[in-house]
C-alpha cells in the first residue's frame, strides 16, 4: 500500500503542450479554437469545448499521432516515477483530456499508471471522438473527469496527497491540498495567484518528483 498519492493532470503538466492546441494549430482551420474561447467565457463546458474541437479534425491518424508525439512528454518521467514509487508514492493521472493520446504516450514511455480520462477513439480519416466516461464517483458533466473527486478519494486512503496541474479546470482539485503539496504552472498558477493561494512552481514534471522527495512529511 502506498504511503502518499500524487494526483497529476496530463496535458501541459506531464507534457510541454496540450493536444488540443497543437491539433488546432496543425490540423484545423484558423477559427478552430472558437469553442475554447466559448469555454473561457463560460458559455460552454470544458468537456464540450474539447469534444467539439476534436470532432472537427479531419486528417489521417498518422498525422494526429505526429501531433501526439510532439506534445513533449517529460523525458525524465520514467525515472522520476521509479524514484517516487520507491519512496512510497502512488501517482494517479486525472485528465479532462482524452485517453486516446494519454495512454499512447505513457505506453510509449514504458509507464503504467492509473488514468482517469475521457475515453475516445480516432476514426479513419478523423475525427477524434471523445466520449464522457461512464457514471462513477469520479465523473462530472463539466469536465468528464472530476479531478477534485480523485483527490478526495486519495485523501480517504492516505495521509499525504499532492496535486499538480496547469489549467483553470485544475483549480478545485488544487485547492484541496496544502500549498506545499500544490504544484502549478500556466493558467492554474495565475488563478492561484489571483486568490492569494500558495503553490510550488515547476518547469518539468520530473521537478515535482525531486521536490516531493525532499519534503515527504509536508502537511
């Protein structure tokens, strides 16, 4: 049994880039991010925005997989995970993205993790069809995957829980953990600053492992 759990976002956290933004830039017309702007304006849910963007992709699967490869999965991830596991940490991925590309990147890196993400499949010639996960304690309408519920579940199992993320949708989950165990960059970091909430910045996901292994007793 693990002594501690790190719940981590995937796009922009374990990777350098988000799939949706790379796909929009390379595979879609200039107005492709309209649904994302609707989400930011509060007129569309996060899940519906991503599903709509993905539904507009028309390209061979090889082209979409080339985008996946360029998301920039942290090359230090496998070694960092080995160090965390050896120290008693379980790592769980909680993503509002699609498991179609998440599992490919993790499998390609030889990494096996518990993943909560929206299921999907790439049809011949496109699009990427992303579905809502089946109802469970870890699902919600807004994002598909309820990251805060994943964090709360971990808190019921172990004493020490950390969270890492980069987006606005990560805020509810991030606020559940202590500032010293809250890792943020990008939009999540900005949202936490606006609220006067503390967090630890990171450049690459493997930096989080190094920080956690130096403060296992933080609370």
